């Protein structure tokens, strides 16, 4: 009996940091902010900051001196400027438009108009480093601007990070707690907002509780005895509908669950039989389904070549032969290995491979669906160069002309739409998951205050060299446009603070319309209790009407359980 208990403890009593969730607010609290020295006042200095309202007493300001410019070796674009720390100050009082700060570095005297930057290369230390290795690694990745010291370092830290009983404290050298955060042990699904949709979803009459295996139950009992057990997960009233009759009444169809880790989805008639197929790209294979009369039927399962991992999937008839081709963005060994699949005489074959581009089909208002490509760069500029039109010549993909998009556009995060004046605007999702509306010259007309998008699909553009912090690059969610001009934008709720770890637990599609001043929400789907992987606007169930199909991963892959997903189809009329 003791032997089994020991195994369970080894499996489940992992260090606290392995399951800890760090609040998103920590990134905001330590975000860069610039300012300039106004003048000395007694033993302190007055400092004009660009974001006074976001500062707090105890914040550390670094006196910075600008050095050499960082220039891209190929494009010659100025990527930034190296900033050298000369000394440090600490905010003592926050005023309207400026702050008081005391000097922490006795060897320097700040000059008038000297530049400061909040938390730039500030030496800090984490007290319980050996017991919280994974937690510290994520913390370092989230706050790379800090200079992390260890116990043997000669540099005196100005702040101490301390994790005790689920509370992370940031303490200054005089013992003042600058910030304090409650650290959650388990990532729990976010509470869904009020549902606003055309056809409300009937709530299940009883909570739906996830069944646990015997081993998981025993492990949870052990963890309960030490206060680490997670709460039972129940379905929210606007979450997944498990009753078929309720689904049909609400105009929502749900497929049976299927196993695997999905990364992308699209809908198209890939075999020219007059029926739409639903294509689900898993990490290592493509599964092709067809929905007919409320039944999900698997038509084909195509494994990818060894070591190739899928990132995105789209379909378009580029050769105009009446049958769409499947364009799969994929990678291997930090390089793009994108592929083309076609149905030839009833069987699917790879017709092109090792394509060194990201691929995406984008619907332009004037020219319609267009296959767009983009090259991959390094970890500093992963989406390299301007997106371009892809042409077909002698059966091979060829690079065409640039599309005239706003600078630094990535092909997975934009959708063009015409403005009322005729000038073309672009909806864009940032890597930080904010939605904006810009013109071709980059002028920003609007930006959201809420997060949109949210992806768990990522790649590493370069190999870890042991020197630079190489963070994953996420394939941002697609944006679609309806025939009436509404934008359909995915919105995932969950944990997005750290670049190396993202986990979403609640998702929906939000429809937005531009009124000339702001983006107004016109409707939204009900929340689905899970990560919204991808979606499509098509006749997904072959009933002659256009629907909204959503791919939901409602059970992430874990130590004792496989991932599970389902397809949801919303009737829009």
C-alpha cells in the first residue's frame, strides 16, 4: 500500500510552481514606461513620466543612456537602441503629471532631462529559486527586462521576489512591499459573461461533471488532504450543450467528441462530390470529416511526414480546375515545411512539400479569396517581410507581388474591409491579443481595450542557443468577414501572461461592425467551455445554408488523459 501511495505522491505532488498561475497584471505592473528628470528637490528628484497614473510608490526607475542602434543585417531596418543603465531611483510619491523619486545609486547625479525607464535592467532576486525552478523560469520569461541574480551574484538586488503560501510578494530593500499577487494553484475556467446571441442556448437542467478515472480519484483524495485538490468542473449554463434535443432547438449542433490535439480547421468541398468536408488539422495528421443529416462521418485520415507539425490549414482552388487544394502550413526543426494536398481520383496525395512560407487564404473585398504567403525570419522578427500574393506557375507555387498591407503585418492576424469613404481599412490582431483598425499607411483608427483572439498554437523560429531568450511565436486566430460586412472575431478567455505558456478555457465568436468611429458589437455566440481552436463560415452541415462552425478543445491533454475536442455548428438564419 505504501508503494502505491509513493507512486501517487511522485506523480501528483509536483512543486507548487509547476501548477501555479501567475496573474496577468504582473506584466502590466512591470511594463516599460519612460520619463525625464525635471529637477532636484531636497534629497529627491521630480520626474515627468508618460504614464503617471499606472505607477506605484516603490517602482524602480533606471537612468538610461542610449548607445548603439540595433540594425537588421539584411533589411537595414533600425530595430531599436541599446540602453545602458547608469543608476536607479525609486518612486516615493505619485503626483498629477509627475512623481517624486529618491536616488538609490550614490555614484551618479541625474542631470536635468536625463532619461529614465521603469524597471529597465533592475537587479532582482528570487528567494526560493531551487524549490520553484519552473515558476522562476516563467517569471524570467515574462519579465526579461529585469536582471535576475542568484545567491552567488556580487550585484546587490534592489527588489526581492518571495513566494510564500500562494502569495508572490515583491519587496524593496527597505522592507516595503511594492506588489503582492495571489497565485492560483490550478487554472480554472473563467466565468462566462452574459450571452447575447440571436438564438439563446437552453441550459442543461443539471451540472455536467467530468468523470475521473480511479487513479485520478485516488490522487485527488491525497491532494485534498494537503489542500491541493481542484474543484469539480461543472458546465456553465451557456457552455457545451450535451442534450441533442436542446441543441437542435437552439440551432446548435455538436459532434461527438474526438481525441487528439487539433491546431486548425477549415470547410471546403475537397473531393468535388458536391458536399462540404470539414478538415481538422491535428499536430501530426489531417482528419477529413463530412457532416450529413446530423451525423459526423470520417472520410480520410492522412498522417504527416515524420517530424512535421501542422500550424494552420486553408483551402482554395488556385489552379481553377474546379477542385480546391488543401494548403497546410507546417514546420520541422525550426524551419517551415508547408505542404499542398489534393484529391486525385478519390485519394488524397501530397503534391508539393517543403514550401518555405506561411500560408493563409484571405478574402479581399475587391479580388475575393486570395492565397497569401509570408517568409519566416528569426526570433526577433518571426514574420519576415511583407505578405505577398501566391501564384501558380507550371504546377508550382510562385511568389507574387506584395499586397500593400500595413507595415509589420502578419498573415494570420488581419482582415481587409472597405471603409465608407472607399479607403481600405484592416482589422488586425496583435501578438498581445488586442484588436485594432488601421489604414494601409499604418494610421490607427481604433483599438480594443478587451482581449480578442488567443491562440495556443506556436512554433520556435530559431533553436535555443543558450544566450538569447527564445520565446515561442503564436499563430494568431483568423478573422472572417460576413457578406454584410460584419467582422467575426474569436475571443478566448484564460491564461495569456507568459509567452511560453498559454491556456484558454472559455471561447466565443463576437461579431463587430465599423460605424465610422468605433467597432460596435452586433451579436455573439454563446460561450463554449473550452479553448476555441479555429472556426469557419460555410455550409458545414450540407443543408444548403451557411453556418458558423467552431472547433472546441474542451479537454486538454494531460498526464492521465488524452485531449478531446468537438465541432459545434451554429445556424445563423
